[in-house]
């Protein structure tokens, strides 16, 4: 027997998915331990060994794929707990991090009271270096190595732990950056070095510098985490190299992850689309929106025609990141989101969260403030005695007391009305997030299925679908660990990029573009072969950043694995016009087009996962656990509602709402007017009228 193991460390819970080659898939959850991630992993391993009846060391010895997802880099950036960082930049460009693009982020551009972002490199540690390369790669001013050495002496005195190197027009000629980086490595051994043309070798000075600085700021933090995880897994018995999940939706080897720490920033929800594809494709859905509500946040991704939207050159947590990232909309709306009343007497929910500690009031860990989870307990949706299959005892009365004290009494309403208000407000926040990734980007959400991921999502998902007009909802039995499941389905994936500015006129040298693609792909093949990926499992996807002459921003055109030559350029031009029209409602067929950057995404394919089909049950009667009073309307009138044990349901079992299905790690609320049918793939297909 061989296994695949996916571990996804979230803010509240760490999820474990173990799959064997006979098609059995097991899900486990442990409380996250941010102070030491190995503690949560040890707890999860103990659960696995107990459930499987096999020593964990034996399971790990037979594990052929071990993937770890982490929020360490994300948390370090949110909390500004990266390392002390220095920056070497072209003289005169020391303030580009503060100048940014001359304005604040979208949504705050004209907000005079919106504070400036915290700069990750102190001003005295942004050191100018006399050197200059111009746009065609010609050296105007030679690198002044004495400036670099003097900077290293300063960094040594200041106990700098990481150095970013980003020079102007290094994408046209990287010799100065490489030499400066070598001097830093020679003079400051043990200091993490982040080089612009290695981290993000594309045009845009501010984006490249910002990305390089973020990578330096987080690099030593992630390296320390990866070292501890690697040592823990090795000691536990893992024989294969541990893979780490990236924000581009693929796995990476340890060395690649440490060298590109910026790629770990939003890696947690990036595996959801791959899991979503595994869920949706057998049911005939190519368009789907995945929504993941955990303890602290709500993450949304959109996939159209089987392709998930990818972003690059974007502001993330107020820092410009150029590297490709799965496009994730994240809200402060989780099970631990706190309900509170503002100075105007208006009820709000989040973004503050009770997290895992102290957690919701009902968790009995010291939390006293009302949360979304407390509201779901009070509404009757959640089991009033325990969660997680009995492993987490809860106190329903504590939930009621918190809501009564902090919401119901101040507003002069009943506890039940207050709970439904909390439920409705957090739903409204989540619906607005779904609209941002769909309607505001030109997609009609009614053309998509809604896939539930995360432990808390299924409590809300039919209410969300009803509000936004979606008629098909998919909730897999593995919903609460869907991102961990997505990890073991995903490919090894790296992005190789190059700046290739060129006008597509009659003088365009298309061979230059093709040769650069081939050079990038040769590097990619060598990297994957060194990791043991077979040549037949390596695939490429090419993208070109294009724009009309005079435009500021580019459109990323997917050309598949097509070569770039005289025979294909007309098709590539037409694809750009079509994409521009889709994004901006117009195109300019007679205008000059220019290429800015090229990118080849290389993947080492993972073999498909075998999934054992569910058997037909003896009927839903034997799965009925009890009836519980639940509330489905603002009037807060209780309604006796059936509760079913999901573990006793089989393929084709149909349940008409209102009803609740309790799985060991998630609870599915089927609102009135909705019907659920369990598919043999292990997915609840829920349809609305």
C-alpha cells in the first residue's frame, strides 16, 4: 500500500488528507499551533495512527507524496514579523518603495486619511549604488563595487539578516545585479540574498523591487520553518522529499520554496481550484466558484472553462507582488469572526476573529465575545454538544450568553433574532466577495456551480447560492479539508519569466521571442528532471503580456504551447484583441500591439488519484439522527428540522430541505427549497428551485 499525504496549516485548524492507492481517502483535523507548527502535525499524526490502526512511521515510510501548505509567510507579512532587511538599488531610486506608483492602492486612492503602508526596509538601509544600465541593456555607468562593499559593512553593523538587490533595467542586462549579489554573499555569509532578476525577471521597476524586498523580508522566516518541518517529517519516518505548496497553485521542492519565499504568501487557498476540478468535472461542471470559510477568513476563487484566474503585478496586504498567484479574494469572514455593534448602533461581523484561541464562546476556551459559530449554534444548525465528530465539546448556553450580552440586549431584540442577524450579515459580506470575483470581472455567477470548502462553509452555502442566484451547489464529504485534498492532486509547478519588449510591426523579430521561450523551457526541464520528474510528465503553458502601444497595463494572453513565428502571430494577435474586448468591452484592431513580457509555466504532472465510489445505502431512514429546532427566517420562529448522519448516507440518497447533514468535520445546512442528492463520488449535489 502506498499513500499520499496533504497537510494544510490554517489559522484555526490544520487539515490532514491521507489517500491510499486503493481509493480510500481519510480526513483529519487538529487545532493549529502557530507558535510551533510541528505540534499540530504531531497531533494529526496521532489521530491518523489511531484511526488507521497502523503505526504512523509505517504509513510515512510508504508515503510516495507528502505536501505541506503553510500560512507562515502570510502571517509574517500580516504581523510584520519578517527579518531586518537591507536594499541595494540604483543611485537615485532609494525611495521607489515609498513613491510606489504615485498613488495609494485601488479603493483608497483618494482617501486622504488612509495611512501610508509600512515600508519593509528602513530608509537608512536602502543604500544607493552608482551604476546604470539603460533600456537596451547597454552599460551607461559601470558598477561601483566600493558602494556595494560599503553597504555590506553597514548591513553587518546593523545586523541585517536579508539583502534585496534590485537595479534599474536589470531585466535587460543582469550583470550588475549578479556581481553585487556575489559581493554580498562573499562579505556576509549566512545572510539571505534576494535578487530582482531571479525573483521577478520582468519589466516594471517598482513591482520588481517590491517583490524582491518582500521575498528577502520573508525568506529567512520561511527557511527556518521549512527546516523544522523537514527535520520533523524525516524523524517521523518520511522517506521522500517534502513538497511545499505555492500561491501559483502548484507544488515546489524545498530549495525552490526557500529561494522564492514570496510564492508562499497566499498558498493556503491556492489548491482549492484543483480540488474543485476533481469535484466538479465528473458532474459535468467546467465553470465553478470555490468558497472556503474557515475559522478566520473566507477565500473565493473562480474557474471558467476549467481555467482558474491568475493574477500578477497586484497589491497584496499593501505590498506590490509581481509573481503569478491564483486569484483569491479573501475576506475577514470565518466561523470565529466576532459580532460587534459600532458607535452608530449598527451590528457588524468581522473582520476581527477569535481564532483558535480563545475561539468562539461555545468552545469553552476563554472566549466571551459572540462569533459566527456561536450564532450557528444558537440557530440550531450546529450540534449543541460537540463538533468534529465528538472531539470538540461545546457549550450552547455560553454561545447564547455571549450573543445576549453583546448583541441582543444592546439592540433590544431576542437572542434568536440577534443570531439570525449575525448569520445574515456575514452572508451578505460573503456574497459581496463572490460578486467581486464574478460580476465585477465580467462573469455571471448564475453560469457557475458553487463549491463548498472549509469547515464552516456548508452552514452558509445554500443561503449564499440563493442570494446570488446560483442553482447548483457542490459540497464534497472532504469539504473541511478540501485545500489539503487539492494539494495531493496538484502538479509540481514553476513559472519562468523574461522581459521581451517588442513592437509587433513588420520589423518584429519573432525568432527572439521564440528563442527566449525555448531557453526558459530548457531551464525548466533541467530543474524538473533534477527533481525526478519523467520527461513525459513535463508540460508547458506559454503566456505573453501584451498591450496596445501607449497603454500602461498589459493583458496576459494564453497561447498554450504554440510556437511564436510568422504562421502563428496572426492567431496570437487575434487572441489579444478578443481578451482586451472581454476585459474592457472594446478592442482596437488597427492599433499597434507591443509585447512586454513572456512567461512559461512548467508543470510536472502528478498521476491521477484513484477514488473509491460510494455504495448505495439501505435508505435515508437509518441515517436520521434526530430532529432539532432551527431558525430559517428573520422572524426567528423555530422549526423542527431533521438531522442526518452523513456517514450513514449512500450514493443516490436524496434529502429535501430544510434539513441538516452532519459529517464528522463539517455540517451542511439545506435551506428550505433546496434538495441534496449524494453522488457516488462523495459529493452532495444540492439544487435550488
